[in-house]
C-alpha cells in the first residue's frame, strides 16, 4: 500500500467522503446507474487494498455499522402496515422460498463441488439464504416503497435473515461445544423474550415519551436513535444479530411515526446523507484483489459463491412471483431487494473464520460476493423500480376540481403544530400542492400589532412545514370577522379543506357560538375539519368514527370518508365505525369501496341517541374520536346532532377529537387561478 497517498487528517478524510457522497450520484447518473454503485467502487479504489488513500479504521467501521442498521430500521419503519397485514401470506411465502432455495442449492455446492465438511457446508449455505435491503432507499426514493411487491420483499427479509442467523447460532454453538440438552430451549426463550420486549414494550415507552417528554424535533429524533441502537445492541444477549433488533424496532415504531411527518423526514435525511453512504464505502474497502491472483482455489470458491447466490435468489424471486401474481417489473425489484449480501453474510463469515470452518479463500470470496451483489441490487431496483413508478404514474391524473388544497386557519392564542400535523396527515403528496396557513386579523382600526403577531405565527408554521419538506404559502387576511376572511381566502384559492382549531376556553369549537359556524358551513364546496388536540396525533391507537344514520345518502359522504380513511392509514390506526344498526351494512360497504385502504371494522349502535353510551363502552386511552357532522338542511341534520359535539367534548375531556363536515362534489370546474408566488401576505 502506498503510504504516501494515505490521508490521516480526520478533517480531510471527512471532506473527501463528503465529496464522494456528492459526486457519486452525479457521475453514475451519466451512465444511468444508481449512485450506490459509485460509492462501492470509490471504496474499493481508494480503500486500503488498492490506492490506500482511505484506511478502514474504527470511524468507517462505526459509521458503516450504523448505516447498515439504519437501512434495516427505515425499511421496517416505512412498511405500510395495511399492505403488510393484507399481504402477510405473501411475505411468508417469499421469506420461506428465499431461505429454502439458496439454502438447498448452497448445501449442494458446498458439499459436492467445494468438498466442505457438513458444518462448513451448512454455514456457507446460510450466507446465501440471508440478504440485506441495501437497495431499499432507492425504492423509497422512487415512490414504490408501499407497493405490495416491495412490502413482500421487506417482510420476507426478517424471516429469511432470522432463520439464517438461527443456523449460524446452532452451528457456532455445536463447534464451540456450547450445545447441550438445553441449548435450543435457552435460545428460543431468549429470542421470544427479546421480540416481545421490543414489539410490545417499545411502543408503550415511545407513546409515553411522545406524549410527555417530546417537545421538539431534536428531542424526538435523538430518542428514536437511542431506542433503535439500544434494541440492536441487546440482540447478542438474545442470540441474534443487531440487524434483527433494528428491524424489530422499526416495526415497533411504525405506527408512531407517520410517513408524512417532520420526524420521518429527519430520519430519512440523516440516513441517506451520512450513514448509508459510509456503509457503502466501508463495504467497498473490503475487496482485496491480490488474494485471487495468488490462489486459483480462491477464484473457484468465489465464482461458485457468486453464481450460487445470484441463481438461487433469482429462482426464489421468480417462483414467488409466479405464486403471488407479480408482473415482470415487480419480480425484478423483489430480486434486486433480496440479492444484496452484507450484514448477516459478514456476521456468519467472521464467525465461521473464527471457529475454523472457513479459510482466507472463503472470506475473500464472501467479500467479492458482497461487492458484486451490492452492485447488482441497486441497478435492478433502479431500472425496474422506474418501470413500476411509471406504471403507477400512468393512472389518470386528477382533474383541476379534484386537486387538493388545504387551508389551515391558525391563531396566536393556540399552538399551531397540532393543526399542521393534521394537515400533513390529510395531505396527498401526489397532488404536489402546498399547504396554506392563514391568519385572519379583525379590522378594528389599529391592526399593525395584530398583523405582526399573525405573521410570527405564520413564520413558525412555514418553518415547521419545511422540516417535512412540504411547500407552504402563508396568508394574512384583514377582514371584519374570522368567517368572512376564511371564506374569501378559500374561494380565491379554491381550497378543498379548511382546518380549524378547537377553543380551549370552552368545551366546543369556538365557531359553534354566534353565526360563525353557520357562515362557514353555508359554503358547501369544501370540507371543514375541526381539531381539539389533547396529545400528539401520532400516539393515536385507534380511530372511533361516529357516523349519523343515512349519512351515506348525503352528497359529500365519499369526500368525508376519503379524508378519514387517509387519516387512519397515515396514523396506522384501525378505524372503528360506529353508526346505528339500520342501514349500517349498506353504509359500511360504501366506506370499504372508497380509497385509500385502511383497517376498518363496524361497531353498531342500537340508535343514534345511544351513541354516547356506546362510545363510553368502547373508548380506550389513546383513541381519536371523529364525528361526522351534518350541515343544516341535509338528510342527516337534527338539532340533537348539532349539539352532539358539545356533549362528546364534555364526556371525553382528555381525548383528541375531530369534527368533520364533508364538502359536496363540485358540479363545474373552478375558475380561480392560484399563484403561490404571489406573495406571503394578502390584505
């Protein structure tokens, strides 16, 4: 190694790595290749076994390990739990096939081609059975992370990796002499306790933290990092590997970190910008070409290992796709996600070398296998993932009347973050529309101080939305009253939803007094959503959705159901629909037919007046109560329904509550022209 080229100054090392992270996607993009390949090649060329510019020291090992765990964690975190529950059979089928086929083919190659002993053969086969979701960030960037095929590949990962690591534990235990009559019982008991502690204990801890401690983005982000790597570090005590702990932590926190939230954006940004690139560079540094030039047997072992893993993973993906009905692009993406070798492969290789089952030839063969599969995987996911994304994008575009625009009314008197969180949950990113925070200042003569205060509120709102990478256009209106200012802005923007806060000074929304509600609801072209926050929305366990009788006969029913189902899906919280028994089956069928999909069940009440008693029986801590309101003059309107929100507010003083008045379908295309660049303040 030419020592003269080596960089030892930590500042210069970090600067070089930053340039590599920056340039790799740019250079690889010229050949239509993913940037991950460029980072792998850079690590191999600049690493200690080639030019020697960068040393694979403890800093690269540390950040590389963090990056690997980050990939597993974010993959589990971004799983659509609705799709996963619906495709559990898919994940099991693929997980078992992608374990059994490489395991069987690997044992044949190891025993009869390479002439290994049976313990070495079984351990070698387990290298092929496991895989790492190296290319998952590409699937996430392409917008296909919630496709059934991608979710199946992610769900199957934990099955095959767990089985492969169990094989590693058993073989290592037998060779080291740790096997006794109670070895299997100890391993099973420790793994069960470990899994149960994470999947059931961690959500309770995280929910308590978000409710009582988490007050800013930095605190929440550091908490997530601490619990994820804490879970990973405890894996060895349970007889597993850290990647399993990181994946389980992602599953445990999945329901508490909405996909469209500032916290999720921080997690993704940190991983993709720092940790994952360090992992790719550290993997590339492992390659040592000199070993193959000195030993022909190493070349044979390497060729056998590379061909075995590619062929077996390809067969597993193809056979699974035939069983599950995936198209060619989905099949190739599943193969790309499951062919990359890294985490469990490295763990098993190191253990096999330490206990004397593997020699230098196998270790270097494993490194080459890791490098080659880490090049194949992102290329496949990038190429065929784009075809999947193009197929999704070829669906008919929504018309101008269907374009979602959310107007969020803010006030100096109440915190705005809860309302903005609700806007993020209800927003449809595919429409590409901004969120419009608005403050209305009453025109009472001297408005200067009030306008300044309103603009401070809007400034905070813009900063908060920018943390989630969501565009926003703040508006300040001066008008005679709140209703008039909101309605004028709504018509000018052609907003489809208006979000408002609940007054903390009464048990009902502040617009329930005087003529404010009547004025707002007179305009039937938008959905009015009122939130009474008591705790962060991401801690919601379940949505209790109260629907008046015959609400499905109202013209705005479908609009309202789509909003609530979107909220339920974003929160990963099942919805319990509560409505009178008469006509409930017809109504629930219409609800199920609306998109998007979410977990829904029907909870009938004997009569509508009996709703309050039924809610008292069903309510549990962490439930979000949603009431579908009725506009005066509609089929479902009654004076008792108009007072119901007040009664529920008094009955459940500590519960999050939402009152929804669904907008009616538009009968003609809007004529309003919206220009987000027209300035942040309108008076």
